[in-house]
């Protein structure tokens, strides 16, 4: 599983790719779709630090005692400084990412033009759920060859583009590696801030379990 730093890093790179090259690098876009929003530290908690009406929402949870509601309000206030620090670190990471990835503008445009020429077929290929983790996916050429959703004629169309796209993927990966190296220290700082938040959340884990049970109708 990617840690929070990795999610921020990759999401930042998608932002740069989108600004510079439209919706190119479709394979990355597919993976990043669910990473672009801030994720909570634990699946049993909710980031309440930036929700102005959350105190009112707590008050409407009749299944919680007044003491439990107050504990959640105290938690909201306690985690806010750490989320603010994370937001600041995220901005620094994106600034560094933008600066590095701007040099990939032309190659991203090339990828974009190749992809869009046969966008419907690439989307059809990307609709296949891979049986391997994203970072272990085979090349575009191999994916086309083993695809079960593409017809023989469709494979012939895409394989002509696949070789160049694989070459571009390799070039773009070099930029990603530079970003990861340049933001490693900031990423570690973010991990530390999330550990602090998690420690605070854990103190109210019993309440969050009660909330999720109620939300799930259990």
C-alpha cells in the first residue's frame, strides 16, 4: 500500500501532467483517480479538521452521549494544527513536482496526441482490471497482446502506437524518480504528522466504531 507521501506525490504529478498535456498518460490517470482526494489516517475515522459544520453534525448524532460528542469536538480541535502542517508540506511537494515536471511538457504532449488518436480503444484496454499491482503492470505492448477485451483488429491498431508509448513511459518515469528523491524528506515529515493524528484518533476509536456501525445500519 502506498503511504500518504506517495499518494500526495503521485497526485501532484497527475496535476502537472493534466495541466501540461491534457489527459495524457491514461494508465497513470486510472490509478490516480481514487488518490487525488485527501485520505484519512484510518478507515475508522473522518478528517473533521476542515469541516466547519462538523460540530453541528456531532450534535445531531443522538446515539452518542454528550460526553462522546465533546470528545469528538476536542479531537477536531486537536488534529487541526497537524492537518494545517500537512497542507503546507503538500504545497511544498507540489511546487517541487511542478518545477521538475515542467521539463516533461513536450514528451507529455506527444503521449497525449498518440493516446487521443485511439482514445476509445485505450480506454477499452484500461477497463480491464489488472491482476497485478500498478507498479508491476507489464508494458503497453504486453497488455495489448494478452488483452481479453480487445479484438484482433483492435490489437493491431494499438500495437503500432504501443512501442512509442512504452518509450515515453520510461522517460516520464525518470522525472517521477527525480520528484520522489527531491521530496523524500518532506514526505517523511508528512508521515510523522499523520502518525500524530492517528495517535489522537485512536483515543476515540470506540466512538468512531459506534458512528460507523450506525451509518452502516448495523
